[in-house]
């Protein structure tokens, strides 16, 4: 019998009464749950040295962030989020894995966080920024499942990447917008490379890369 790894989210949602935008992903890599961090990891949401979210935000806002396993690196990120009224509330609370890796598709027996409840507690939130789309076990996929349990659906606003939807919160009756950004991971680079808009920019500037493309996309919504 294969041993199953119980992958729990190591961080509570980072959100307060002033939060207006909420970043929603799934789970950080398993090493953040076990505490076996790599050199260059930051012990905070999206802190993997292999991830790109903080690289993207660093470029957009000229933050000059530290990328190391120090308390200072954590506090820099928290200060930025508070200043910009941005929160983080990944939708997966826990999952089981037969293979210990960071793939969304490898998650089984998944428990979701009640994001709708957080939106009720913090009513200033008006935008959800999904770090990934509607592919199986992606953040939008899980959020749609979460909404369905409350008889709520996403309404399409724009099908042009990144896709935009909206919904009415069942308790607060507020209209909330969702943006499905390209995932800030190396695994999504192939998807970026296949986009015609990326190919066009690459032809115009051969030095243009997939990180640059994400910076352009994320800048509009952050």
C-alpha cells in the first residue's frame, strides 16, 4: 500500500479589514508544509524560489525585495500587501498526495477553504485574482465548485486572456469580479509560449520572455 502524504496549507489567509483584492491559489509546494525549505525560499505565501509571483510584483512595483529565508523577506512582503490593500487566501486547505510534488493535478481528497465566508467577513474585497485558470484542480476550477455548493455561478465578462468573470455574493449581495491570471509557475511557461500574443511580442523583441509577458498581464490588475 502506497504511503499518502497529507498536504496541509501552512499559512492562514493573509487578509484584513482594508483588503480590496485577494490572491487565490491552491497550495504551496509540500516542503512548505514539512518545513524543509530550500535556500532562497521565503517562508511565506508564494515564497518558493521556483515561483514567479514575487518576481513579477517586484518588477511591477520596483520593490527590491529580498529573496532569502529571513524574517526581513517575510516582513517586506507583508508590508507591501498591506500598503496595496492586497490579501492572499488560497482556496485549498488540505489534500492528499501519492507523489510528493507541487502539481495541482496530483491532489486527492481535497478540502477547500470557505472563501465565501472570508468575503463575508471582509466586505471591502471586490476582486479575486486567481493564480491559474479553470483547468482541473486549478484555483478557478475549485472556486467554481465552491460557488456551486452555494447555488452561485460565475458570469462571463470577458473571454480574452486573462478571463474575467463576476458573481453576486449570496450573503452580502455585492458584485465581485474574478480575474484568471496565467499561473506564476515554470510549469505554465509552455502555455504562455503557445499564446499568439506572446509569439507576436517575441517576434518584435527576441529578448522578450515568459516572465515579461506575465509582468504585462499582472500589471493591469494589481
